């Protein structure tokens, strides 16, 4: 099914944007109501399922990324070493951030029970986690959240695609 003008324009904007775009930005730029933008995004997302690009939604907005099934050829082209693995500590820290974001380092450490400075530094250096603000309390600790790069790393379009936490961990 061919794309509508609105869908094509959204696709073009997402393609050229340096950063994820928000629905209010798309609404303003395309002079269109939000429900129409949301509908067009859903149709575009379905259309892209057959292509080498995917629409990725994150806390920061929406962007186009390469399809996970194309990762090998993209890594080869970019000369990326995909053999770099995350440590167990980094994986645990990443899971806590993904499910509890935004979250402070002290909150992560309270869940893990150990210092997470090294794991957090590793995740930040790989652009999987980033500082997104400060908590409005004494000391103003840094808040951390996942990045769009994490979604690419995991091969998902949004954090909503992550499996739900088992009940035993939901209370932590």
C-alpha cells in the first residue's frame, strides 16, 4: 500500500533529523493534528517492517534506525567489533536502569546491593545509558536513563517490547 503524503513527510523528517523527534515537533512542522500524526506513525511503522529501516520510539522521541536483521552488514561496513560483550555487572545495572528509569546511582546500588560505578561508567561510555537530569532533593543526584542506542543494541523498537518483570522483582 503506497504511503500518504503525511506518512512520506514524517519519514523524510525522521530520516534527516539528527536526534529523535517528538510528536509535538511533528505536529508543529507538518501543521497537522496529533491524532493524524499518531495514525500516520502507526501506518509508517507497519510499512517499514518490510524494509531495512525501523521506527524506534524512546523516552526522547521517535527516530529511524536500521533493522536489527541488517546488523551484520552494517557492522561490517562501519568496522564495528560486535564481539564486545557487557559484563554481568553491566547487564544487571542496565536492566535496572531500563525498568526503573529515570534512576539515580544510589537507587541502582540499593537494588543491586553493590557499587555500580564501574558498570555505569561502562554503559555510559557505550552510549547505552545517559544522564538525563537531576533529582530534586538534597545533593541533586544525577538521574540516568537508557538511550536510543540501547534499543538498537537490543534490536527492539521501544522499551515497551521488553518482557515484563517477574512479580518477585517488581517490588524491588
